[in-house]
């Protein structure tokens, strides 16, 4: 059994605590750490059988029984905690993004080179059953040469303004998953990005220098074109769709719902709304990504999303922000790393 310590017991820390406990066969969470350790968190941890709750994550790093850490704390802490964890000889699963600061990512990479630990980045959508079906079909050539990729990702509700302020902006916080998906589905890299954005959901978001609505067009290294559309607020729920179109055809996935029941009456035809948000929609993918991480540790194999793969969407996000600010297409090669 691989023993895991979770650092950060907020939204995603709890998702992973439950995902590992109920969905990962060869791992167990033995400790969590969060500086704002409230009674509600310790009760939640006890309910899952997690033995130790700390305020300081260093207690986890100092525990020789713990094999791996999952870094689920606020984004600005990821890189420094990653470096400390690697130095402590722990395998690291780091939530996205690795950092908003490219120099910090370099430091993590340097530290990794000196060690033998595994390092996986939390791009969970790669492990979603829908997106994997698209990827598999594309990989075996069912759609032929890829010409177009379309990704729609809209959240049900904009985050609080305090979150927006420290999120690094919508491209680094939210669209980053879609940038990763464009690379994953196409098996290629983004070479150029052109972004348009606006704050149409909440003007306060513009007040802190961010956007909540965007359309991003991209050129891929394999010649394909890709387009992402984002909104921080879709009133009908979490809207997560993708399409890959090519010389032999097209493959597309829609939203998951609680049921596929359709009600038809004299007033019209209605179905279920999409599952509400990422907790509901992607729970299975969170367990699957960690299962692959712990399998890689057990078998001493490659992790499925390594630090290089985790870096690409960050570079694209930085280029997209530059494109938005300068109102022009930006090549990824313009971003100095
Ligand atoms: N993969 C995904 O789909 C996904 C979804 C949500 C969040 N995330 C990422 O996970 C991270 C956390 O997001 P969240 O929504 O859970 O935020 P959150 O604010 O709900 O939780 C963050 C937690 O980290 C704790 N924390 C802060 N500094 C810490 C430290 N030094 N040591 C230990 N804990 C510390 C905070 O007290 C808080 O409880 C972000 O980087 C976010 O981008 C990823």
C-alpha cells in the first residue's frame, strides 16, 4: 500500500481524499495538512480513516512512512512545496498549475533532475471516460488527419472575487485544462494562440484585471486549427464538450447528466441539465489519475502527465494572456522559458 499525505484540505484536497479512499486500490491517505485546520476538516478526515491532521505540511514531509504527497494547496504554494517534497524523497502529485511563475517551474525541474521521485501534474480531464474515448478514436486514425478541434468549457458559476484575484487569471486557472485537452486530443503541441476576452458575467472581474468570457483560436504543430470557448457562468450547469474533426470524419462528446431521460409533452421536449460542476462531472477521473500515479510508483514506470506535459498548458496560457493584452496572435516560441 502506498501511503499518501495530502497537503491542502480545501475543495480539491477533499476531492482527492475521497477519490483515493474510495477509488484507488493500492493507496491510502494517512495524513492531511492545512494551516486553517478547522473542526469540520478533522471530522471529515476522521470519517475517511485518515489518521493524522496537521497544520504544518512539514509534518507530512518528515514522516518516513509516507511515500507520496498530493499538493492541493493554493497555487502560489505548489512550486515551493514541490521542491521541499522532492528533497524529502517523496513522490509528488501536484495539482495544476505547477506555478504561475515560469522561473519557479524551472527550479522544480532542476530539483527533479537530481532525484528519483515521480512527479505528476493534475490534468484530470485526460482520465475522463468521454475524453479518453475521443483520444482513443483519434489515435487509431478513425477521424483521419486532424483538421479542427473545438472545445467548449463553461463553468456553472463564477468564483468569488477573492479567488479570482489570486487565481493567476482565467487562462491559467480555468482554460489551462482546455489547453491541455487540445494537446492531449491532437497528440500535438500548440504553436500559436490568438485570444479575445471580456468580462460579461461580473464587472468586478474586470475590476481585478481579469476576464470571464473568452474565445481562443490556436494553430497546432500538426497543422490542425483549434478553438476554445469559455465562460465562467453557464446558467444551465457545467458545459464540457469537445469535437475532433478530420479527413475521415468527426468524433464529439457532449455533457454527462444524471440520467438520459427525455420528457416529451405538449409544451415541448426536455432533458436533464449537465452535471453541476467538476466535483460531480469528473469524480471518476480524479480517482483514475491518482490510480495511474500510484501504479507508476509501484511499477517504477513513467507517470502519465509528467512535468513537461504540465508545463505546456502554462506556456500556452501565458501566450494567450499576451495575445489578449496586445490584441495580436502570439507564438508560443515568444514565451521565454
Ligand atoms: N484539477 C482540477 O480540476 C482542480 C479543481 C480545483 C482546484 N484545482 C487546483 O487545486 C488548488 C487548490 O484549489 P481549491 O479550489 O481546492 O482551493 P481552496 O481554496 O478550496 O483550498 C486550498 C487549501 O489550501 C490550503 N493551504 C494554503 N496554503 C497551504 C499550505 N502552505 N499548506 C497546506 N495547505 C495550505 C488552504 O488553507 C485551503 O484550505 C489550486 O491550485 C487549483 O488550481 C484543481
